[in-house]
C-alpha cells in the first residue's frame, strides 16, 4: 500500500489484476453483457463517449440472490480492463468509533485514485446504504449514515470519464437509500437471476474442468436435477461429488 494510506484499509481485498476471466463466469450471460457495456466499454474505449458527448455511468448496482455471480463478474471485468480490484464488505465499514467508517471510505478512494484504473466493489452495501430512519436509534445508526454520506460525497467528487468505476452489490435493493440510488451516482442497475438450465449446465462444466472426472458425465441431466439453484450451490455439488 502507498505510505499515506491508513493500514485499516488493508482489511479490504486488493487485487492488482484478478485472475478470473469471462470464461469462468457461467449462468449470468445477460447480466455480464450489461456490466461490460457500462464498465468495460468506458475504461477501454472512452473516446466513444467523448464523440457522443455523454458521460458514462459512475456507479453500477448489482442485485440478486446470494451466490449468483455478482462478485465473480465484477472481478472478471477488472481482469479484462487491467484494473485494480478493491473489494470491501459493507459491514466492515461500520466502526464503533465516530467518524472511523467515513475516514476509511476517504482512504479507500485515495488508494483508488493512485491506480491507473480501478474498480471499487462494495459488497453487501445494504449494511451501510439502507434508507435513513427519522427516529433516534443510537450512535451506531448515526455512524452508518455518516459512512454512507461519505460514499455519496466521493461518488459526486470524481469524473465519470476518469479511471475509477464503483460497483455495489446487494441482495436487497429495495432497502437502499434513495440518495444513493439517484442518477449521477448509481446510474445503472444490473440484475443477477438464478441460472436457467443452460446456465446451470455451463456452471457445472466450469467447476468440473479442474476435477478428475469421467468423460461421460451428463452435465445437462445433473443440471435438470438441480432446479432453482445458484452458482455457489452448484459449485458445492461438484465439490461434494469429488469427495
């Protein structure tokens, strides 16, 4: 980490270039295409937006059930764009000391600006980005609000044509604060659904690649036997079968 960055930021996951490619993301074809359009395109071809005279999205909200590939897709986009990937879980920013969460957010974006290109990924953002309550519920809630307002300030403060893209993931988009969701902050929303039969088959094949498997395995049949399952659950099926 750069010397000016506070050591508490090291609690976050920082990857100079994630090792996940698009070939390793299964069952999220439509969502991945939308994500590439709003993150990959502005970072790799900014001139297209200049020629059109429009600003690309600053932030993108990824929402859907747990285990459907939100984090994996974000890492794959960072790999494709040669961007540093910084992941922080929302609950980690809620500190017991006043102002600590907001300070960590400032340090996080200071680090992001020092990179050639950077994707900042807030996971479980509903832990800090929930709608504000008018009731007095104690210091913890006030600290959560201060942290969220600092994120809003940072989103307002950087150039949409710059080298930073902000992604946020949640399982509960209905609980997020409207101030966070307004255009100019989180401009796009990408939904990750449970994979269809074709997607489930693809996910099983991806996880089986690294395993010593029989060549005659009927992946589509297994996928049919696993309706309404997430990618994470299908991965555990492969792991269990291997054991």
